[in-house]
C-alpha cells in the first residue's frame, strides 16, 4: 500500500521557502520521500535556481504519482504580488491558511506529516497572528487531536548526532528563571522520552538536564534555580521511570565524549539548545515538534530575506527535515 505524501507549507513566499522547496524536490524526486506543497504554484514555478515543473493537484492521493515528474501543489493562491526579500502583511492570511490546511490534512491522515518552510513573524503579527511561532500555532491547531501520553509542544533540534529539547522556547532570557517550574521541566522530559521511544526508536532513553546558571549553580552559590527547581524535577523524572541526570553545567554537556552519555539534552532556554546544534551542523539541522498528534518538522533556519531571489539558498536543512518527517511517519505507521 502506498504511504501518503508529506505536506510542505510554503512559508513566507518572499523568503527562501519556495527556492529550498524546489531544490528539495530535485534532490528527492527519484527516491522520495514524496511530498506535496500547500501554497502558491506560481511562487514555486518561478523560484530562483532554475524553473521547477509544477502540477496542481486537488487531493493528496494524487501527489505520489505526480511527485517524480513535477512538484504537486494544492493551490491556495496569494492575495498580492511577491517581491523577493520584502515580506508583506498582504499575504499573511495566505501563509496562515497554508499552515492550517497542512495541519488539517495531517490530522485527517491524508498526509503522513507536515514540514513547514520558514515564516516571518512581523507580517503575520500585522495581520493579527497571536502566536510566537509555528510550534505554538501547531499546538493550538492540533489541540483537539488524539494524543497518547504527555502533551507538547516541545521543540527539539537535531543535527550531527545531537538532540536537544527545549523547556522554554521563544521567551526573553530575562523571563526564563521565573517561567521555569518543576512541572514544566518534568512535562518536557516525559514528552521527550516518549518521542525518543516512539519516533526515534530509542528503547531506553537517557536524558541529560542542563543547569540554568554557570557551573549549574554550584550548590546554590551562583543561583538557586538548580536547587529549588531543576534538581527536584530530575528526581521526579527518575521517580517516573525516566533515566534522567542533572542538572549539569551546560558548558560541559556538548563535547564529543559527553554526547555518548545521553540520547537527548533538556535545555532550559532557546540559545542554550540552538548554539551547540548549529555549531555541529549549521546547514543540516532539523526542528521537530514533539508531543503533538501529528508529525511536524522544519528546517532549522529562517526566511533568508537577505538572499531571497538570488538562487544561492542551500536546501540541506529542508531535505533533512523531509527525510526525518518521513522516518517518524513510518515509525508511527502513517
């Protein structure tokens, strides 16, 4: 039986989303994974780096047969013309609709998972978008879906053999200490362990938990968060049967020898997680949303407005995101 395609939401059309999607199709068209694009056909057909053949489809089941020959597109056209590198609020509702449609198809089982090309927040906010990013929006869109176990969203980044999961995501650094709670860390740990088993095939997940302060607080002499919040959360995870260790100083967690001791790190704030991932593999990192009833990955980079329209964007991360989404979907039986 033919597996359903993945759905790619095209992201901000003034960015590099159309270009890296077209380049990913060229790289994957012979051996897959097959995907269909939710977006504007003209944006894809005119993507820089060489024209790509595009075929409009009306149902996901048409996409697999079309994929080796052309990019299948479920056409939801834009409201306004696109100028490369210049995002416009006039097209924000289209971008939002693309994401909503992709998520709906995944919830229905019509597609195996969702891969999201990068969006820009400012034009979306101008159109009334109220979420910090894709991760939080997809959590809202799938809130009514069935899910088994702890609930996300938890953002995971993976690259170069490293997996990092975030306890807080798009939050100002000054707010992070007040946001951290035992319950938040425990939930992130449970979601991550569950995903490692179900989606990554790790039978007995090992979690390392990073500290917040330098030297993991040095027993409270450089901050109390480890003593009052992180250590109790690690104990609670162990009580729940999770092999969790920490808090550990973040500056000693990511070298090669340390990475052999765990399957994922729980990081407490955004840059604590993303810096080591991007140091290991800047071009090939993938963002995975854990704890949702659908499969969702994305490239680990932004819209690239500064290089949009020039044909020089690298599609490595988009290709990796598609391959990983396909592997997770296969493990879930989609």
